[in-house]
């Protein structure tokens, strides 16, 4: 039920953090994986790890803010392996920390382009082919920040909330063609994306206090859910966003 044997999975932002963990887990579940991010050298290192474990990996560098790059990413995958069975939209940016009253138009637009518009672009490029071949799955990585107000990452939270609505809409639009679209909303995970939180001793202390499990997440804490949502075991799940946050949503503490 949890196997991805002979499937092709395309993962953006796969050179490190959550994206890398998902790529490693999907390869172990039997998938051939496409490793993509802006930095080709970093992608090659991940691909080498996967190949050393006896699995197949393809590297395609891509700037998610460039529509032509995304088109090339999809075309290269199809040229190499013929299909895309599973798409993971993980790449995102957050160049601004602080209240919304101080954010520049340039920073806000950059966040919306990278975190929202690129997701819709890529999904539209891939899902049509999935539907024509009888189905597939899409996973969009959102964030628990989408569910609460925040004084520091408001623009990113807005973009992640928009991603959750993209999940709902695409799930409804494509369910009849056997394409499932789901999301995961991680809490604070120890990645470069959240480095400003977990490397500061004071913010780290306050963040951990909000998590009943007594620790922050690791990338591998997220990857198992990604495999599940792509697998036949999740065949009746679509339009959902799974919160993975060590119990913080069930507790009274606030997200950082």
C-alpha cells in the first residue's frame, strides 16, 4: 500500500531540508526521483546519495520564479522518463521577517510569485499529463503559519494559506480524472528556511515550549507523510492539508 515502485516523482527544492528528505524517502519507496533546485551542484550531491542506495535520480536545475525554467523542468523529465506520476511543490522563499506594515512591495511580490504563482504554474504544467495517463498525485508543502496570525512571517503565512486554497481547488477540478491533490503543513522544522528561529537561543526556547513533544521537527519527520499521500494507501484522500507539528495545533501554545 505504501510502495511507489516504478513511479516518477518530481520534487522542487530537493537539494536540502524537507525536499531532500522527501526525495530520499520516495526513492526508498521505489520511485525514480527528479531532484530540482537552483543549485545544480547541491542537487547532484543528493542524486549521488540516492544512486548509491541503488535508486535512480535525475537532476534538473530550475529557478521556480522563471516560468521557462519550470517548463524546461517538466519537459526534461518527460523526455528522460516519459511520465510524471507524483509532483511535490516544495520550493519556497521567505526573504522578509517582520510586521506587514514594513514589508516592501518588492519583497511581497517576490514571496507571492515564488510561493503561490509558481505552484499554480507548475501544477498546471504537470496535471494535464497526469490526467491523460489516468491519474497521479500532487503534494504542496504549506506551513502551520497558514492557520494563525504572526508578527514576523505574515507575508509567507499569506502565501502558504493561498497554497492551501490551491490544493482545495485543484483537488475538486481534477478528482474526476483520478488526480489527487493534497498538502502538508509542517510546524517549525530545523531547516535553512527556519534558521532564524531555531538558531536563536531565545526564539528556540519559546518555540520548543509550544510543542508538546518537546522538540522541533526534523526533515525526516515530514517525509513519511509525503510518501503516504503519494501512495495507494491514500487513494481516497484529496483536497486535504495534513498538519505535522508535534502536537502544537492541539495545545494552547502559539506558533512562532
